[in-house]
C-alpha cells in the first residue's frame, strides 16, 4: 500500500466517522418562546349602544309636553304610509346587475333599480358590485353592503 492510497483510505474513514457522528448526534432542544401565551381567559365588555336620534326625537315630539294637537272636528286623519325602505339584495351578473329595494309598507311592491337610477330617497346609484351598492350623496360616494341573491 503506497502513501496516496493510505492517505485516501484515512480520508474516507474520517469522513465516514464524521457522517456517522453527525447522523447519530441528538437533535438540539427547541428554542424557548420569547413570549408565553396567556393562561387567563377574558371577555371584552359590551360597548355602549349608540342612541338612535330619530326615535328619540319622535318620542319627545309625541310625549305630550307640547299639549295635544287640535284636530278639525269631523275630519278623518289619513293613515300615514310608512316611508322606510331598504336594499334587500343584489342580483344579476356583469353589466346586468341590479338591486332590489323593499319597502316597509306592505302595500308597496318591491322596486328593481340599476346603475344610474335613483333610490326612493333621491340619491343616485353610482355602481353595483357583487356585495355592495355605491350611492352618491352630495360630493361623496358611500358603499352599502348587501347580500347577493341567487335568484
């Protein structure tokens, strides 16, 4: 055995021993977390409700502080129609999207509106996407989120 083959054999033996040592070495311990997770349970407090100014004004106006309204004798007061409405759904696809407006009054049928039409409040519809209707009030554009109807 000459010097080169002995050198090569010792080099292979050293590399094999290093590989076996690396293979059999134990895995390092996992690093500890810098911040421990919270162990206590907690709940957020309920936020205060925002007061509905419209219903408060109606309660004050009808509370009787101001006296009773004098009605003409023999005149029948007509039943006031409920002016409330809501955007119930978005329907259609592509450029054929529309929105369905439902009224609180039972005798008013639903209204179908498209981009460019005006809502019962007089505000113009700017765009209709899958889950929102954009309307323009003055110079500002507002987004109203609605559910998509599959029919």
